[in-house]
C-alpha cells in the first residue's frame, strides 16, 4: 500500500538562515565597535605569515585579536601568539570545511572584546566552501599566492566575487612562475570590479604596508560610522 | 567534505519547518540543486542517509534531488545559453560580459509528510 503524503512547500536556500545570523552578528559588532576581517585562501598561500607581518605593523595603532580556524591543529594560533604577543585562539571546525556565522560567534564569545578594535579570522584553507558562508565579517579578504596561478579567479569565481581585497602573495617567486600580475588583475576585475588587488611578499614584508594601511583606514572608517 | 556540512543545514531547516507545521515525521525532502552549485548529488544523498537516520523525525526520510540546469545570460546580445557547455564566453557574440541566471541553487523545495 502506498503511504499517502502531504507536500509542504519550503522554497528556501540552505544558506538563508546563515545569512540572517551573519547580518545579525555584523550589526552587533558594529554596535560594539569591533571590526571583523575574514581572511581566506587555499592552504599554504600565506595567511598566517601575512597576518604576523600585518599585526607587527598595526599593533601600536589598533588593538588586535586573532581567531585561527583549523580542522584540528593548534599550530597557527601558537605561531601568532609567539610572533606578536596578541590575543589569539584556535577554533576547531570539527571536520567542517568552512566557518559559518554561528561558529564565528562562538569563537568571538571566547575572546575578550572589551578593548579590541580588530579581530582577524583566519578561515579554513579552501576556496570553495568559505565563499558560500557569510561569517558575519565586515570585510572579506583573500590571499592568492603566485604558485597557484593567475587564472584562479576564473576557476573560483564566487570566492573572488565576495572579496573586498585580493592580496597576491609570494611575489618573490614571480621570476620562476608563469604568473602575469596584469592578467591576474584583469581576471579579478572580471569577477569583481570593486576588489582591490595588493601584491605583497610576506616573506620579506614587501608591500605588506599597503595592505596594513588599507586595513587601518577601513577599521577607522568603520568605527566612525557607528 | 562540503556535502556533509550542507546536510546539517538542510536538517536544521527541515526540523524547523516541521515544527512550524506541527509535523512529527518527515518522509521526504525535495531539493533543487543547481548544476554549477559545486554540490555532488551522490555525496549529498550519502551524507544525508548517514546524518538523517540519527534524527528521530527523519529516520528513513528520503532526499530527492532536482537538478536545475545552469543558464547564462549575455549582457551584450541579450541571449541565454547553456553554462556548462559554453562557460563564460557567449557562443553567439563571443562576449565575456555574461552572468549566471540560474544553476547555483542549493534550495529546499518542499518536504513530504505522511498523511495521517
Ligand atoms: N617564497 C615565499 N614563501 C612564503 C611567502 N609567504 C609565506 N610563505 C611560505 O608559505 C608557507 C605557508 O605559509 P602560511 O602562512 O602557513 O600559509 P597559510 O596556510 O595560508 O596560513 C610557509 O612555508 C611560508 O613560509 C612568501 O611571500 N614567499
Ligand atoms: Mg595558517
Ligand atoms: Zn552574446
């Protein structure tokens, strides 16, 4: 015998709830005067190295904390703390390939935000899933490293379309790779005409000041228009 | 594993919808999955089986997938074409000034509940 069924229409994107959570979190952070930067990239593009350089340039100007997301290790949070001395915690995603707004909120609950201007979230190394899940951050930045190729924006369009800044890292190896910076800019522009492209070398620190200046300015603006 | 994460969001939404509708058991969930949404349907149904059976309300509940074909629109010649076949570049006028109209959905279309 066939079981009769009743159909209830839902018609709702799986990402909709997360987007609501993210908007709510963003609003709360705005009220608290805390700026959250979501930093994304493939594994090994240089997120942690870039962060350490950036924090060193900004730590006298801004009160900074870092949340390191990783599937299960503690290495990055320890690296940040040892190199910069700032408040840094590790978030374990328990096998998840991204962080969503709820997980980000739980992470923030573990930080003392009372005297913090800027929180940087180092997202899970992956160009697909983090792009689909709004974390509630004020801005998204991503790092593309030279060995990954200048055509990445074409292969991962969503990631590039959600980012306000694209940092091109490892410029020291440009001579060894067939990576065309102008082509890369054009590819980013095609996906996201508003995005800023900032070439850096996190290893030597070259160009990191441009990124740090952008961030400082943006944090100030954001805190002012409260 | 991207699909497992997605399954947890589906479960959360389905449970909320069931509650809203005062339903105690859900026997089917129908999804609209876009052709270029990056979701692999077989992985999604595998993950679903594993996770849904852990939920009393969703034991044995079947996940049905409608694939939504991806269609791109060309801003220059105003024509539509198959995304998967032609990609970013318009096959009619060679323009790159194109955008996806549909095919990116990860959407719960409806739920089915036993009619008692
Ligand atoms: N050659 C070169 N290597 C770099 C640069 N920045 C980072 N690396 C190296 O890339 C590897 C991964 O860096 P890490 O910051 O841990 O990347 P994450 O996984 O994105 O956090 C490390 O071995 C770094 O030393 C750079 O500008 N040039
Ligand atoms: Mg890292
Ligand atoms: Zn055309």
